[in-house]
């Protein structure tokens, strides 16, 4: 089995496993995974049975899921840091705008 590190983006790989409605009509609301799409990213998870149907074995899914969560956590931390920086920049711009507004009012008062 391929190591998680060799999967360039675990999140990208997992999102390939798109839910699809099964062809048969189950009694309950059921979703299936597209085995053909999944086979492109995780070929070791999909095998072909004697009857020609594709079988799914999600060995190693937990490791990929954990890796994807780590990637999301790291991305979330970067986004939070960006939000803090943007908030500080907005505060600085508001202060500068207030100062410029006061200066403009003072200049206009002098002209009158």
C-alpha cells in the first residue's frame, strides 16, 4: 500500500470519493462511493470480483482521513493568522481615515 506521504494532498484524494446514488432502489436513503473514480486515486482499495463487480476495501482509510484532517488544521491555522493580519490592517486603515477626515475638516474650517 502506498504511504500517506506519497499522496500529495490527502484532502484532494479523499474528495475524489464522491458520493453517488446507487443504481438499485434501496428501502432507505443510501449513498455509495464511485468505485471507478476512487480506483484512480486509491487503486489498492478497489478490486474486481469474479462476477465483474468492483469491490471496495478501505484499508488505510483512517490514515488518509487523519492526514486530511492535519492538512485542514494547518490550512485553518494559516487562515486564522491571515484573518488576524487583515483585522489589524483594517484597524490601521480606519485610524488613518479618521486622521485624514479630521485633517480635512480642519482645512475646510480654515477656508471658511
